[in-house]
C-alpha cells in the first residue's frame, strides 16, 4: 500500500511572541457538530514546565485554519498530554496529567520556574496532582469540573458500544506511577470502576519493560484492540493486546514494530473500514509515521512517512482524523528549526489506492 501527502505541513498551535511558546502532545478528533478539535499542552517554556496548560483549538474549514488555543485544564501544576474523545450526541472529554513540584524543580535551574513553584502550596499540589479529566455536554463549548482519573491516557479514553467510557491507561494516582496497563469503566453518571489489567511485557531476556501510553479502539466484533508504548534499554516500540470480554481479560501483548520502531500509538478507523495507527520514530531522522490494517489489526502495513523532522527527537504523539473528502489529517508536535520551540503541526494525506 502507498499513501500520498497532500499540500504542505501547517501550523495548528504556536505562540511565537511569548516566552511561553512550547506546545506538545496533541490529539485530534472530529466533533459531533462537524468541527475538528485539537487538544495539546501549551503555553509552556519547555518539555517540563509548571506553566503548561491543556488547551483546545477548533477548525471549521477541515483543518485549514484553527482558533487560537484556549485552556481547558489549567491547574497550578504541569498540565500535559492532552487527550480528547467525542462521544454520544454531544459529549466531549479532555484528559491530562501533571508532575510534582519536586520533579519540576529537578528538571531545570531556571529561577523564573523556581520562583513560580515557590508560590504553589502543599494544599494545591495535594488537590491537583495526578491524572485528570473534564467533560463537556455541548460539543466542547463549556466544560464541567476537573475530576481525578486513576490512569494516564495521552490520547484519551474509548467509547464502548453501550455508551460507557473505558479508561485504558497507565496507573498514576497522586504520586504513584506503575509500569502496567489497567482498564477502568465509567458508566453514564457513575464512578470509575476497575475492570481488568493487561499483563506485563518482558523482552527475550526475561527483563520487564515499561508499558505505558496506550490507545484503544473497538473492533467490528465488539472486541477492544489496544496498542501501547513499550520501552527498555533495548527498544522503544509498540506492542498490541486484545480483549474479547469488555476489558476484563487480555491477550498476551505482542510486538508489532521493530525494537526501535517508534511509539506511542493513536488508533483511528477510516470510513473505508481500515484501521490507522499513528506513531513517531524518535531515531534519526525523526519521523512521524502511520501504519494501516485491512484485517482489524491482525496485520499491519507499517512505516508510511507523514513528516520527516531531522531536527530533534522531541516530537511526535501524532493522531489522525478523517476529512469530509475521505482524506486524512495527522496532527503532531515538533521543533521545526534549530533554536525554535516545539509547536503543533499537521499534514493532510490520503491512501494511494
């Protein structure tokens, strides 16, 4: 299979006239009202920064232009990794997570950052630290209160056939982070309940690898397909697991890319029925890629290049949506030129056949 790129790379989010001009970790989705929404972490100084906000932009012209990003989750801490899901008739959920003040202090000697962190109280950190989400019932116009989530999901949760939401992610509740993937169910107007867990990943030497940053999709038969970032000294790649009982039990995760094939994944179904998984190779020359499946994820046609960066491995987290003409739009973050800060970018493309 071949793909064809359409037009040039475009800027989705940036803030060039400010020191707070770093944006990263985006997710794109088609809303129920026809608009395309992109969420990301923005208005940052850099990769780790207490000024990070989870922001949203909208496009009414099929990704040609986007509104200036507006905050959705803005706590006193480092809000990052914006995920989004449109579900039901008008529901939109945005997810994020943040880091401790101690972690942020260790990441920089910038006195500006340290001075700000001095203003954040123990009570504020206790209240906001961890993974979180906000829900809109009007297609992303307004959002409810910030709620805590037991797992981090960089690209957001999954809508099940019965209308419930599945949070399949890496456990991060307050200061506890675990190297595993767990599935939680959120019934309508209910509380998050643990459903199941994907078993740990080991390499050929029997060494436990870190599994994190999963994304999931419902297959035609109602099963759940989950892909996840897996890393160890020997690799940075994607593994895959399936559940046929609503997330309670899972198949043994299997590796679907080479040891340094790239990650993390974002799964999307095109109107043709094809599955598209977007990911990033953080080895030179640093490439945003997609892989395509015509058989519900049993096999993948891998390594179709969307964008070659060659500047910095600080890039990626691509996600893909379908446009009205059946072409596709992949959104990602990257540092476009040496000396510049990361921005959110997009590339349109279509299947070559």
